[in-house]
C-alpha cells in the first residue's frame, strides 16, 4: 500500500489525526482575512462584466494582416470604448466592444472594415442589448437563490438545521472568495463564469456532505457515553474523510489547471478563462471550507446545546478523575513530537457504529 493510502487507512481507523476542530479559531481567522480581501477587491475594482450582462457588440473579421494590439487600437478609436480582441484560428479577429447600441454598432462595423482593409459585409456583427443582459443576470441570481434554498432544506431534513446553516455559510464563503478573485484579477464575467460558480458549489456541497454523513454516523447516541466530546467526534469525522477529500480535489484541479494555465495562458484561448478560473478557485475554496469551516462550525453550534454541554462536562470530569488516580484518561490523545498528529488509544474509534470489527463501541463507556 502507498504511504498516502496507508495514512488514509490510519486516519479512517482513528489511529492518527490532526485536531482541526480545536484549532478552528485559526481557520476562522484565515477565512475572515481572505473574505475581507475579496470584498475589498470587489468594492474597489468591481467586476469586469461581459457584454452578455451589460450589452454591446461582437465583431468577427476574416483573416487580416494586423496584430491583436493594432486591432484593439483600431476598435477603441472607432467605438470610443474599451475593446477586447482575440485572434482566431482562421487568422481573423474577434473584437468585443461593450455598451454599443444598434446605430453605433453599424458605424463601428463600417470603420473597422475600412481600417482593416476588408469588405464591410465580411465583418460579422452580433449585437447584445443591455435588457437581455439584465435578464441573464436576474436569472443567474434566481438560480443561485433557488440552489441555496434547496440545499438548506435538504440538509435540514437529511441531517439537522445546524449542518444546513454551516453548509450555507461555507457555500457563501466559497462564492465570496471566487467572486473576489475575479475582481482582483480582472477576468471577464460571462455566463460561463456563472456556470462555473454553480458547478463548484455542487462540488463543495458534495465534499461537505461526505464529512457530515460521517459525523452523523459517529455521533449517534453520543450522550450515552462519557469517553468523547462532540467536538472530538467531529474532528474524527474530518480526519476519516481527509485523504478522500484531498484526492478528489487534486484530481479535479489538474484538468481545470490545464484549461486555465495552458489553454488560457500558453495557448491564448482567453474564452477558457471565463469558466476555468471560477472552477479552479472554487474547487480549492470548496475543499478548504468543507474541512476547515463547515464541520468546525457544526461543532460550535452543537456544543451550545445543554445536552452536549453536559456531556462535555462529564467527559472532562471523568478524565480529571482518571488523571488524579494516575490512570490513563479515557479518550486522551497526546500529540507526537511534531505536535500535529494525534495518536489515540487503540480502542478509540468512533462513538456511533462504523461497521463490524475493530473499534466498534459496545455500549455505555
């Protein structure tokens, strides 16, 4: 078995682990800092909305003997607006100019043909009205709102409302970071970007639900024992799915990185940036939030319940009594030399059923 596979098996069995929940204040602080940076970038720079949202025209030319920079200069002089120019495989140009009406688009089309030395009819013009862009934006917000609502309802029914709230906060966290990166980088926001956002939300939710399912199983009848607190069981749930989350995230990020850095950067296919950047940032943020935000938030909310508070007191009291007698403390976990990996007692698996065999609890502890 590979070293990573062996580590994953040991994490799943509870033989080693990292105390994510106990250090949750650090993760909260990191997330708040990143989120504030994203919000400041959004407020200062704003989003570079594509013509699908603010209206404009797209001109496609036949093969021309000018460079991209020359074509951009010609288009900006003809329209009086900033232009985005991309070279096509045919040798032609795709020239995008925002905020043009029909009359202005006709005039720009004529001037482009003259300056580029081609026939006017060979320059194809597609006009997008601002009202159509507004409808697209409204539909995008509606789709996002419906998605969030259904997520909360599903998680509240399948798990509990605390998990629904934590998942919603994690999703908002992922959206904010992704949108903030778009503002800071200046990439154009298109319908492809919206599709990418919805895609990464589903991926982030999948990762979070996997951890929640492990937590639901592990915390079954948790108040009937005095060995583990809820936060410790939540931490075990993160560790037991950690390698799986890392593997799926890396596998998903590799092709997306190819689209972003090779397709968009090296090959110059700028249209790939619309969706690839949202996927790349969102997948990374989603993996982070499912591990460092969602489950620690559930533990925070759950440990405010009177029953869970009482359980924590009983567990700590039992450990203190065992320590006073010089006995090994139930559920005690001591860090290794690095202070990160924890090595619990062999019998310390989970509170609820994990399956047959080693580590399955037999009743009240």
